[in-house]
C-alpha cells in the first residue's frame, strides 16, 4: 500500500517539532532552515499551516531535471534527489508549482521531501496529529466521514 | 555541542560588534540561559550602575537545550539590572526568537553602552549589522516586526523588540518577540530603550547539534511521551494557564481590588469557560491554542475582541486575532482592578503586547491608583478626567493605552506602583516586593508563595519557586523554608537549560538531567544540576547585595502581614513571614541578616 502525508492545519500548533525532526533526519542537526517541511503562520498565530511536497504522480521537478538526479522511489512513491548526480542547477526549483523543492547553499544540491524512505519523521514527531502518514487512496477518509456523520436523510423524507 | 560556543558582544556606544568564544568553564558551572547569563552579567558590570544608564549591560541568553527537539526548547532569557527593583532582572520568553538566535550561532548576545541614535540589530548567521531605527522609533511592537521583515524582504527573521513603553522608560516595559511572547517582568524593555536599541532581528541557518544524537533522540522520545501523558499537561493544552483563576477563586487566594480581598465575584465572566461561551452577539473570545518553539504543550491562547465592544467598535485595526488571556493577565487586568469584562481585558492585553508592557505590574499599579482614587487622594484632575474606580472597564482600557503610549496619567502609571504610591504619600498601598508587583497569588492564603515572593531575587515573582503542593496541603507557615529553598534552586536549574518551567507538569528533575546529559558533553548528574541551580540563586543574591540591597528588602507589604484575609480558606490569616524568613536564611546557609556566609560561598565555588 502506498502512503501519503496527510496534513490537517486545524490541528497544527506551530511548534516546529516537524521541522526539527526533518532536518535532524536529513542533516543530523536541528535546523528548521534546512527542513523539507515548513510551517506558515497567519494573523498572529490564528492559523498555522504545514506545507511540504505532495509527491506528484506527474512530477514537474522530475521531468525538468536535465541530469536525471530526481528519481521515483517505487516503494514509497516519493521523488528523491540523488545527491551524487544533482548538479545544483535549480531547474527543478523553478519547475515545481508549489515551491517545495529548494536549494541548499551549504551542500550545493537541492532538497525536497523524500518521505524518509517510508517512515516520515515529521509525522512521527507531530504531537497533535496535524501530520499523519496514511493510505494514499484514502487521504479524504476522515473528512468524508465527518460529512457523512452530519448527513441526516430522515429529516428530508419526514 | 548543544552550546554554540559563541558570544556576540555589541558595543552600542561605538557601534561595533565582535564574536568571542563562550567561556566553557562558566557554561559547565552555570549550564546556560538564566545561570550563565547571571554569571556573564556579574562579570561584565558593576551592580551599583544606574539601571537606565549606559553602564548597565543587557544580555540575551539561550540554554544548551534551546533549539533542540527537547519539548519547549524555544526559551531565552533577558538579563540586566532592573529599573523597577534596582536588583538583578532576569525575564525569560518563549515564541521563536530564542531558537533562531541560537540557529544563527550565538549562545549569548551581550549589549553594552548606549547608542546615540535609535538603532536595531540585524543578524543573519555571521553577518551582524547595527542599523538606524528612525522609522521605528515611536512605533509599537507589531509595526516594528512587520517593518523589519518587509524592509529586509526576509519573512524568516524573528524579531525581539520594544514598543513605545520601552522607549519611554516605563519601569515595567518588556521585550516582546513574535508579536505576543514576552520577556515580561522587571523592566528589561526599559533598559533596552535606555540604550536606544529598538529591536534585534535574527535569522539563522546553522542549526544546533547535540553531543550524543542517538541517545538524545531516545531520551526525547521518552520525555515527549511522559509529558503527553501527564494530566497537568493536558489541562494546560486544553484550558491554558487561566485554569488557575477558578482554583484561586475557590481557594481564596485571588488578589482582588489591590489585595483588599482574596476572592472576586466576577471570575465567571473572565475564566476559561467564559472565553469559549458565545456572548450576546454570538462572539466567542477564544479562537485556538498555540505553541512556542518546540513546545508539545501549546498552552498559549489566541483570542479576538468582539467587534461591537466599546474598546474597538471604531477601531478595525484591533479586530484581528492575537495573544489572549493567560492566568496572570486575566488576574492583573481583572480581579486586582475589579474588572470582569472579558473584551476589555483582552483589549488591555493587546495594548500590553503592542506597546510592550508587563501586564502584572501595570495591573497592580493601576489597582493602587484606583484605591487612591477611591480614597480621594487622586481625583479626576490627576487622571485626565477618567473615573478611576475599581471595576471600571473603560478606565482599564484607556489607561492601558495611555501608559503604553506615554500619555497623560499613563506616564504616572508607568512609574510602577512603588513609586506612584510613594509620590502620593501612600507607600503602604504598594503591593509587591523590592519594587516589583505581585503575581496573582495572595501570600496570606499561600504561605510558601509569600516567602518565595519576599526572597525572589528579581522582586515579587511567582515563577522562581514552586510550592503549590506544600501550600495547599498545609495553610500555615510551618515547614515552608526548605521546600521554598529547594524549589528555588530547582527552578533556577530548569531556567538555565533553555526549557520551559511548565514542563514540570509532567517532568521531574531527572528528566531535565537526562536531556542535558545526552545533549551536552561531560557527565551531568542530578546533584551537579541542582548545585548549579543553587549557585545561580546565590550569585543572583550576591549581585543584589553588591547593588546595595539587604535582608531588609526581603519583605512583604503591611497589608499582608497585618490585615487578615477576609474570606476563603485562609480567612483570618496573615502572611507568616516573620516566622518563615529566619528559617529560610538558616537552610540557605546565610547569616541572620540574609548574607550568604563565606562557608556557603566556598561550598558553591563562588
């Protein structure tokens, strides 16, 4: 079963545990500036929204890469950067419509979410389940269920 | 590891900065943040210096665990000599600024001298600039943060700044970061203002490393779990700190109308239940809760004011969400001034954050002014025509804004309660210690709290000891000295790690020790950590002694020592400081005059 990150901004408290977990997993250091997931805050903290790569099926970044440094992991479905091939040309950062591929000036390579090989550390670190890792085919399950429970067909037929 | 091993020293007089290595001998003895900041302050200034003069030193200090995955790792402290107390000031804050300063590569920022013109500090990793703040002087915190981020085109900057209150040297002005988190107490913002320093804006990309990453992550997994499962933590997340208002009301320890009473009839209108209940217009005060950096508790409240409320009805600029009521703000803008209008309290709190003031000191100062007004000592002529009576929500809102902006009677309120009551001939109405106003706990109903207030090195403060359990178990002043002393040392240690005191809802000393030991090189034991806390406490005390304070300053107001609590569990009781204080000096190893003995100083390597 392929899985996806499911993000529920309503549950996010903006603690940035995810950003630290991400940078620690990939760089061995707690460093939100090098996190592949980023939390955006609006209106004095009224809303906080986690944002990261959605692993497009037709990935703009992958198609744009001139040296084929971006490769699909067939198990996780994630598009991963092959550091040994990446030349740091940044074309993928331009191609991505969502801005989730970024250049790391420290390494001269691009960085993006790779789902940590199937055990995303952001989801593991999230204290409120704002970020979870679920069946790709059912990311809408909870939302559907929430609407379903509100459905009262009896009222209409009475 | 854990420490960045770098100190940024800024000379504001000369307009220069330089980086120096962190003194690791001191870091090993004082851990970080509060402790290490105290050591650096003691070594860098004469405690007799004028708190608002150029010889005062202002230090921003992070701890070794700041910026790590340990829960609540966003904390930093601001230290200096305080203008409210003329004693050491050390106020810590959450939000995201502290971690960002560490990510930029600095454990401490030391600010010396005084800039001739208003400036702000712009730091991106190794690049440090002192830039003109002319466009910001006279503006609030919210404007300042926005302006700096826009000016540099860098939304990743985190900003700690002062509002107009800091510029105007309001004696309890704070340093506000991330819009509504504050190094709130003791007037550290006035010291920043006296140096003509408007803000520090910071972005860092260096990250923080720990000594034993594998063990650290294993320990953190456990401590996260422990905190998640704690009942106290769940309450903080769900209800926030204002859960305490119902507890104190029930207990009879909620200071009301300048401590004339200990219970307030209006708590039901300003408690957590009121914050989630729709009013007549269907408006609900509370929007959501919010975390500081790295925090898995998220006790912060985000609230908004009813658009139809008199405070904002024609002022759209205050219709947005911002920091909501926590217990201390609810107490100091509520019961102690007799106001029970939740929107007025929220508005006054917005004023505190936007203009950069400590709501506790503001509220208790306003309470003293209200008492003097009701006595006829102050009249409408003094108060710009405002009816300054207890319970007047309009007076609260108007004076909060006037004090923030330095207008009219607000200038007088900006002196703080001790100076204001002395000026008008009623010093006995000052409710505080060493010049700093009390937090929301009455010393007659919580005896250990009273001893903690009296002996706190930064003046009256509820966050420098932790004896709620002992106080509620035994309402007398018996057996309070030892737990007050022990918890003061413990809290000093926790404050030095870079983590938040509220984690004690789920953690014991061993949890802080385990995280420190995995993050920092060397061996960190419980004994070593607690001794470091005691060393910090004693060094703070020595700073104060050198500044000219004596044991006589370890006092409580006559009202608490002589007028019995009129109701509640402590009805008929007064604060038993006279009994507790000598016991406390004895367990501290201090003389009967409250001076640490040479033996004690030697034992702590001071």
